[in-house]
């Protein structure tokens, strides 16, 4: 009887150890997958360098991969429509200004990271979705329920596609906007 009891206790102990091993594997897999799904500054820079102007293109639903992934950097998203058939003069003008800002930032911060003595490193990357064909509206426009463009959304480090700050612009074109 004692031998049977010890045998069954050993079986239970081995079963617990296997279950502990399984839960440890599940925990490790969860941790690994969250780290792997994070978008690093290096990956943001790689995405930015795919375009000649260092702006991350957000076609289709790719915006979710960029904006809804854990990250350490800010991302300023420009939502616009530069297509001539749309006729948004403010969009065309704002796009030129946006690209000048991006060029200036990357001239001073080639890797997208701001380093100030005694402070944390802060990354800033730029992204854009451009409505070029009214019959093929990028998913990001409907996701955010956009009624007009251009729009600027600033996403803070972290990675929540629904948490952003809207950067308001004057609707006036030309020099009137500067005053």
C-alpha cells in the first residue's frame, strides 16, 4: 500500500513538473512574442529609409503594425491627399512643409534619435498615408473616421493605435497661415 501511495505521489509530482514546464514555456512564449512584436527604432529607421524622403509609408492596414506595436519613439503621422483629381491645395502645400520638417530632422538626427546630454534618448519618426485615388481609400482614413485632410496625429511611445494627439492646422493656405 505504501509503495502504491509513493508511486502515485511520484506520478502526481512528475505531472505537476510537466505542467509547470508547460506554463513556463507558455510564459516564455508570451514574453518572446511581445518582444518580437515590438517595433524597434532600428526597424522604424529601416522603414523610413525605404523612401527617399525618410517618411514611413502607411498603405493598407500596415498602419496597425507601425502604430499599434510597442515602440520607444514618437511617430508623427501626416494624413493627406495630394492627388490632382482631389484638388486639395492645402494638402499639397502642407505635404511640402512636412517633407521639409522631415528632411531637417534627419539632417540633424540621422538615425531618428535625439540625444541630449544627461537626458533619455528620444526617437521621432514620420509616417504618411496619402489618399491618391478616391475609389481606393486607405484603411487608416476610415479607421480614424477622417472627414477632411490634411491631418496630423502624434503617437507617443508605447504603441496604442487609439491613443494619439491631434495637431491642428489652420485651414488657410499660403502666407496667411504663417501670420
